């Protein structure tokens, strides 16, 4: 049997670029998931100060509303793409991190639910941009033979971030409250000094700028060459957003409710919710590490189909069945572990999207696909929150979001398969 060809070593610049992208995405995940972890205590505290009773129905309704505002902010973040195509990946990456750090930190001083909503919207603008810039930076900077591996490793960052958020909530949030958690969310701003000091723009981007004045990136996306795949990619991302975001954001709240039903104290419930978050994140890291093998074995569409199927089954089973069982806490948490593995469907886009577009419009394409659907996802998430309020339960309204993944499985055969192709210049 022939020996496996050795992968080329990474240069110092490539290593720095990876850690900048991974670190930014890790702290992005931490900041994004802080809200899910502190949703119940924050709204129970802040709703009465806003003249609104802190009933379970109102907590569900306003929780969905604030999350919808966050997704609208993420939708607006598509503007970072054209900025990065014109002015560079690294400086734009630094700007996105400063944005989400500042407005997550300001959540600690919110005095009413509307102020908190405004800060979540603005934090979403920064958080949405970081994925685009980190994914593009690794794709363009790493050698072709290691690019697929780099995409899988880079995407684990977000889930290490949610794992970090769970650990911080276990030790900090449970004892010092939700405002302390938002204050910690300002820490990612420290990453900017590292990024601006030692990370260089990818040669692919610099060479493209030297050759000719860049074309209008957004115009290219909707021209004859790319229009069809641009809309399909946005639809695939919408499927992922509707199912995973509507589902995972309610995992800590669901565990808290199940723990209360089974007689656990408030502090014990908070710790169980944090444990569930950490298990969810660990499983997604494993899913990200499995992604390169799955996508090389079965293609980009086949790999994404596997993750979609896992999500459809586990959301339906976890929220539609185990949530309603008298002793459903631990079976629910086990189901959420499997759901976490399926959550690595987002990692496929980190690999797949850059492969579909040329350098001059790659960041814009990535940003549009990962952001445009957020406006629709915001509406769906708001509807889920409203359904939770009307139905009087989290379980069934969230379980119905599994339908999104079934629709995704139907659409996948129409996507562009890029297995075996090099990154377009």
C-alpha cells in the first residue's frame, strides 16, 4: 500500500491567520451564547423594570423577540462582505470583533428590555461578520492540500466558545448574575491587538487587488454566473438558522424547566443548563472534526445532508417527546448531545462557500449567504417565541422547526458540488 502523502507544514503567517480566525470565532461563540444562558434570569429581572410582568409566557415571548432582533443584526452584517472584498480581510475582521465585544459588554448596563434589545441587535452585526472573515481568511491563506482540514478546525472555535460560555455561567453566572456574564462578553476586544499586530492579508486577496480594480462584488453575485447558487446557498443557510438557532437557543431554558419539574433548586438548574450547553458544544466540536472526512467521502452536499438528517430527528424527538416526559431531563440532555453533533452542519459552509466563488466576490458571497436568511429566520424565531407564549410550552413549537431540515434535504440536490475542485482565483 502506498504511503500517505505528507501534508506541507504551515508557515508562521498561516498559523497566525488561523489563530486569529479561530480565536475570533471562539469568542464570537461565547458572546452569542451568553444570551441563551442568561435568558431566563435576565428577563425575570428586567421585564418588571420595563413595566411587564415576568410570567413564563412573557419570558418566552420577549426572549423570542430579543433573539429575533439579534438575528436582524446578523442579517445586516452582510455589509461586512463588500467591505472585506474592497479593503481587506484582516482589518475588517478586527472591526467585527470590536463591534460585538462592545455591544455585548453594554448589555450589562441595560435598564429595560428595549435597551437590551438594541444592544443585542448591534452585537449581532459584529458577530455575523466574524464568521465570514474568519472562514475566508483560512480558506485563502492555507495551502490547498490543508484547506479542507483548516475549515473543520476553524469552525470548532465557535463551539469551544459556547463551551467557554457554559463554564463561565457555571462559575460566574450562577453566583454573580446575568450582568456579570454580559460584562465578560467585552473581553474579545483584546483579540484585536493580536490581529492588527501580526496577521497579514492573504496573498490571494493582495494579488487580486494588484491585477485590476475590483468589480462590484454584489453585482457579480447576482449576475448570470453566480445568481442561482447565491440564492440556493442563502436558502441552505436559512434552513440551518431556522432549525438550529430556534432549537439551541431554547436548550438552556428547556433544561432549566425540566430541572424545576424534577425538584432541582434554582442554582442546580442553572448548573444543569450550563452542563447541557457544554455537552452540546462538545458534540458539535466532534461534528466539526468529522466534517472534512464526511465531505471528502460523500461530497459537500452529501455531508450537509447527513447533518440535516441528524438535526431533523433530534429536534423532533428532543422537544416533541422527551421534553414532555415526567423524568425527561436526562434523556433530553442525551438527545441534545446528538443534536450538537448535527449542529456541525454550519461547518460545511465554511468549507463549501469559499469554493464556489472567485476571490473578488468571495467575502461578499459568504456574507450574503450567511446573513440574508437571518431576516426570515428572525421572523420564524419570533413566531416560535409567540407560539411558546400561546401554547404555554417550549416543546412542541420548537419541535416543529425540524420541518426546516426536511425542506433542506429536498433542496440539496440542486446545489453545486465542488468536491475535488481547488479554490477559484
